[in-house]
C-alpha cells in the first residue's frame, strides 16, 4: 500500500503560479507512475498530468505549456508546477500513484486550488 499526501494548494490570482507536492510513504518502490487529477465543482474528475518512474510525461491539452510535472525521488514522486493559472483551474487536485498503467492505485486526500481575483 502507498499513502499519499498532497500539499501546496491555495488561493492565487489569475496568471499566478502554484506548486503542488505529492509525498508518498509505504510501498513507494512499487510506484510505476504518478498522475495528477482535478475535479472542479459540478464537474467530473479529469486527468491533468502523468509522470512515470522513468521520467516520461503526459499532459492534458488544456494545461500543456503551462503545467510541468516532475519527480524528485520515490518519496516525492510527483510535483505539479502550475503557471499562468486560469480561473477554470479552480478545483481539488488529487495525486494518484499506480503500480502499473491502468491500475486504480492509491489516492491522496486532495488539495484545493482556487484561482480568483
């Protein structure tokens, strides 16, 4: 089992930046990839970005060029740098660690991001 704790959310003005962190504990060596998802009020959860243990990345079209996902080590397997934030980025952001592609894996409790002036 992997336990995940997200941090770094908060209130930011449009055009601003935030960096989300995902701290992992437990069976961290089993993590194949980390995904960041978000769920805006009244909307379905959507994938934002993915990074594998090998460093391959993938992004939703809506965030390409503005968001960057990186990893530090097994205990910090997925940071999400968010730049040029738009109001539509307001959501709860979740970190998800999976042992293989397509697995449900483990989820954090989420961190809230509010983009507002």
